[in-house]
């Protein structure tokens, strides 16, 4: 019994130690538990969810397009989406800059740095003027402060990279949503408009209600060689593929947050 009791106490103590160690690790590394970065992470996530619901290629099944008109409309929609995406990117960038600055400042204050008294700074203003070049090279920080800053910068680099992953995932979801929506519209035209034995309702003028309209206007030309349709089905397909490809290239050209010069103090 005594051996079992000692083993039970030891097992319980080791389990508590592991739980406490895991708790400390999560509190120090998990961004959702960081009071400063959590709010910024939620705001960035909200903006990314907004991006994922956009549609890059809008096709109204009740509208009949000319091929040139359809291509120009998609070009205008693409330009508007790129502008909206750039605005969202700027909002995320500003949110990241503010949160990283506040997090680094709070971290240095907790470790006893960045709390110099104003009178001490005034008394050393002459010395700082003489040693200006040396201060520029070292950034005005001691070796200990630079080492402490690098510790927090590693965490902020991971935070910026994670937000970049969220942004890239939102763009990927937006592209998938666009492709699936276009496929649904095209499948709707490929399916039979009505089932056997089921008649569609008609309005007072005798026209069918909710009947689908064709997507594009085609010209049927009678030539000596036979009938010729313009535009051809292959050209329509090429235009749709080009619109999808150009939209994907347009939204994939945003700059990475880690490559922005404003984040250099937090990633160097």
C-alpha cells in the first residue's frame, strides 16, 4: 500500500507539472491568449472572411450578353475587386503595424526597458549629440535590450506570417467560390428546364415564368459553305477561361506582409 501511495502521489505530481508546463507554453505562444494580439487577429480574420465571400466573375442567368460586352463587364468587375482587395490589404497592414508596435513596447516595459526618465534624457542630450554616429549604428539600444527585442520579434514574425496565411487562404476561398458559382450557373443551363409530365406556369401573355435565357447572343449566318455561328462556342469558352485566369492573376499579385519595409523593425 505504501509503495502504491508513493507512486500515486508521484504520478499526480508529474501530471500537474506537465499541465502547468503546457499552460505556460500556451499562454506565452498562443496568439489567441495574447491580450494585445488577440484583438488584432480577430479583426484580420473578420476582414479575411469578408474577402472569401466575394465573386470575381459575375454572370446573371437572366441577362443576355454580347461576347464583347461580357468581357468588358468582367474587366470592370475585376478592377473593382482588385481595388477592394487593396483596401482590405491596407487595413490589415495598419492593424498589424499597430498591434506589433504595442506588443513590442509592452514586452520591453515588462522587462525593464523603455522607461528612461525625461530628465535623464535631457542631461545626456549633449553626449548623445557627440556619439550620434554610434547611436545610429546600435539603434540607441544596449546589447541586452537588443537580445530581448529579438526574442519578441521572433514571436511577432510568426504572428505576421500567420495573418499572411489567413489572407492567402481567403483569396483561395474566393477563387474557389467564383469557380463553383460559375459552374452552378453553367450546369443550370445544361440541365433540362422541366421534367417529363410537369408543365411550367405561364403568365397572362403566354410566356413561361422563370424560364432561363441564353447567356450570349449568337449570329447565324447563311453562307455558301453552310451555316456559320458567330461567335463560336470555342471563342466563348476561351473568353470565359481568360476572364477567370486574369482574375486569378489580379488577386494573386498582392505583396507579402513580411516583404513590406514597415515591418522590418519587427522581423529583422
